[in-house]
């Protein structure tokens, strides 16, 4: 399967923060949700993918091409969708179109008009007066009108009300019907991904934890519940992190089968949410750091 985005051993250092040896591949024709807590490096990774930042080391290829030699071609084929007003404030969407259109070889007026109508966008209202949801749709319209094969979005659903969010997710889902398009988007709202993501890429504190097919996560990961009498030094090592209480323990495993073999019927297993996976991973990593120091 073709990778549309490929990060190999990418490092980027800021004062007090580092993206460490990121190896992330994003498959063509699918929606990949990019998750992680606040400040773990999602926006930085997206900026690297868009060549708005350059890595200190490692390589980034988009459509199998390198920005150094093929920047123009890559940019023709990417659409970056944002909710902030990075368009010129005082112009209308119609004026915006006239500005953007000459930059794209594949610009399609018919498609532009189609989405303006579908999304009920006001063509002659100043962009600064568009709501957050409208802004998102305007930005998506621009990306779709130049036939972007790869659509990248940074937190597209944050700040949208539930109805707008649901509508945006449905739109994204519909865009995937021909198998040629790829969507990569970051989000805090992990429940959004239940509806549409094929793959989940997860980073924590600048490190890539995994990129997996959504259904595989459900196959491999589980929340395990049982009595604390089951825990000792060896069994505790089987878990990503453990929460203990007077009633017993609750823990996350990335290897359901092994846990079944070890504990048999003494435990209960439940399906974790992506939020559970994020929380337990954070806890596990913090405890590891503590036990090493
Ligand atoms: N240009 C910069 N110079 C210095 N530090 C930066 C710069 N850009 C980002 N950082 C730092 O890098 C870290 C990661 O930031 P980033 O915006 O990538 O996180 P994020 O995962 O997108 O977070 P959030 O979900 O809160 O938006 C933060 O500590 C941030 O302060």
C-alpha cells in the first residue's frame, strides 16, 4: 500500500521540547486521525509535513517526493484546512478565490461553485465575519477545488458545536468514496475518530507511540480489571499502566491474548476508548521516568 506521507527518523528540537526520531507513515486512500495530549508535538509535526518548518535531521517525503526538489508539485497536491483566519481578513470568499485560483494548475470553478452551494457559504461576506464552522468549510472548499489529493487539518473539530462537528465528519467521510484521497487530521476529541478514522497515529511527548489500523487497536488493547492479589512484580510488567484502588486494579494492556493466557478467568476485559489509551500511556511513561530517576 502506498504511503502518502512518510517521516523517517525525524527530529526537531525547540527549547524545552523535542520531536524524537519520528517514524510515521500515512496510507493513501484512508483517514488517519492524529492524536496526543496538549503540547505533545502534533502541530509541529503538521508544520513539518507542510514544510512550514524543517526537521533538524531525518527525512520527510510526501507522495514519495522530497520538498527540496519537488516543493511546487507537492503543494499543488496538498490542501491544508484550518479554522483560523489566515486568509486576508477584509476580502470576501469570492475575492479569495480569485487570488488563490491562479496558483493551482487543477483549479476547478465548477467544483468551487458546487461546494459553495453545498456548504451554503456566503460568497460576498467578508471572511473575518465568517463563523468558525463556516471558516472551516470555506477552507475545505478551497482545498477541494484544486483537487487536493492529501487534505491535512489541524484540530478541525475543536470549537465546533456538536451539529457542525457531526456535519464536518460526514463531509469528510463522503470525500473518501473514490479511494484516491487521503486525510490526515489532528484532534483532541477522540470520539470524533470513532466515526471516521481508518488509522490512528498517536504521539506522546514528541515520541511516536504507534500508527495502527483502528480495528487492530480494538483487537490488541484492553482495559483489564481484577483483584490486586493478582498483581506482583512480574504481572505488573505486563501492563502499560495500572490504577489501584481498594476495590481492585484497572490496567491497560496492548496484548489482550497474553493477558488472557496469564490471568484466565480471574480478570474482566473491556474495550478501551482512545482516551483510555492516551491516559494510561501518559501515566505509564511518567511512572517509568520517575522510577528511573
Ligand atoms: N516555534 C516554536 N519555538 C519554540 N517552541 C515551540 C515552537 N512551536 C512549538 N513549540 C513548543 O513545542 C511543543 C509542542 O507544541 P505543538 O504545538 O506541536 O503541540 P500540540 O501537540 O499541537 O499541542 P496542542 O494540542 O496543545 O495544540 C510545545 O511545548 C510548544 O511550546
